[in-house]
C-alpha cells in the first residue's frame, strides 16, 4: 500500500523524500550527498527505522554525486536495518554513484536493483 509522500526535507544541495509502500520505506534522494548534506539522509533513514520500517529502499536515480561520507551513512543504516531484521536496498544508481560502490567494494554488501519497482517486488 503506497500512502504517498509522508515527509520531505531539503538541506543545501540535497532533497530527501519519504513514502511508505507496505512494509518498506522508499527514500528518494535528489542532488548531492556529501559531508555537508549527509546528516539529512542519516536523520531521514533513522527516522524511518524509528517508525518501524526496517526495510529501506533508497531511490538513487536522482542522486548526482556521493562521496565517502554519504557511503558511510548508507553503511550505517544497513547495519541497523539488518540488526532489526530488515535491510537497505539501493535502486536506480547513476553511473557516477555506482562507481563509488565499485571502487570501495561496498556494492557487495548491498542489494542493488535497477529500479524502485524491482526493489519493491523483491
């Protein structure tokens, strides 16, 4: 059940929108995820888990840039989500963002999907 957008926030060059789809929280990230904006995503992901959503789908299709700080936010969310019986699924990564995962080897610890629809049907 998709309940529409339940929250959105912006900080500098980053916008985060959250909607619920059944037992999953879909977190759409738009813009640039770096050390200046990472707290916004961290707070959003933690808020979803605080609300009982341990299965997070992060829609990266509009994410234009991500540095190691952003990667660390996602890794931290993954650890907490898995500890709560869920996980972090990444969807629609652009090549520039996918490259960060390839270089660091982090792609091996995330479930990566071509699209949000694919992630939600998994």
